[in-house]
């Protein structure tokens, strides 16, 4: 290959690398600058947005924010929809319609559609792509398109400490108790008691904890061992290396 072609190829590769770095640096800057907090609300005027709460950039569809209240230390992922009311610019009265407690996490690409009141308790975590709605289409009239029929709305209540897996759907009228686990892809309606695990479409209880009997059916894996207070990263690495060495010795003995 001629020398001038080598030089041209090298310059082209250099330009691409510099452009790539510039694009990524610019995007990181936009993510930081575009995040919504109590101190930097942008165009959004929530009824309340707590200390330490952050809506990642880019945000999804957000409207009816005067009737949306977000607690402290909430994390709202990218492209999350938060809406109060069926459409923007409605007067929804004096009371909030969508209420998130403290420490709530909503994973990216999730949707919380509150035409009727939705409350999500403290420390509830939602994986990506979760759909929570207080309104559902009706199909009473067989002669009218479903999308043109007036929907039904019921309040939704999700208790504190719950975990909603990826793609879970929470339908109007659902009431989840404390520390409920909703499996990925489950479709939940009706009432779910405290400390229950639900799965399927429609969701059903597959495991539950009771004070007298513990988890039934019993858990198949041991509970994780919490990291002791004051443990350093170096100590953790040392424990991991020791565990690997013990496993190797056991394998040799077998």
C-alpha cells in the first residue's frame, strides 16, 4: 500500500476515535445536565419531589406533575412514563393522584399510568419495563372498537418493600401487601397478602411466608450472608480466594 494511503487511513481512524470520544463525553454531560432533581426540576413542576430523588435523562412522558408526589431518595430510570390524569392540562382536584414513597426505584422503560390514585410504598423496587396502571380498556359493547369505549378505573396500592420483576404488569384494583415479590412477566390484579411471591398470567401465589411456618414451600437456596460491618474490599477478596482454594481441594479429593 502506498505511504500516502497509510497516512490517510491513520488520519481517518484518528478522526473516528476522536469523534467517538466526543459523542460519548457529550452524552454523559447531557445525562448529568438533563437529570431532574428538586434543585434542577427543569420544566417539570411536581407536587412534591423529595431530597435525593433523581429522574434520569432522558425522561419518558411526564404530565399532570402537580398531582404527582415523589418521596425522598427515589431513583427513576431513563424513559420512564409518569402520568396523572387521562391527558395533560386537566384539573384533578386537591389531592395527589400518583404518590411514590421514600426510596422507590422505577427501572428504565417502565410506565406508571395514574388516571385514578396509585400509591407505591417506601423501598419498593421495580425492574425495567414494569407497567402499573389504574385504568383498563373496556369491551362491553361488541359493536364498538375497544379503543373507543370508555375505560374502567380503580385505585392501585403497592405496599412497602415490594419487588416487581422485569415486565411485570399491575392492573387496576390491585392491592399488594408488604414485601411482595412479583415475578418477571406476571400480570397482577386483585389483592396479594404480605410476604407473598406471585407469578404467571394471571398471577397466583406460588410461595408465602407465615410467622408460624416460615416460607412455604421452603426456599431452595440458603439465604445470602450479609457483609459484616467494617469489612474492607481487600478482606472480601481474601475470603473469596480462600473459598476458591477450599473448593479446589474438595474437587481433588473427589
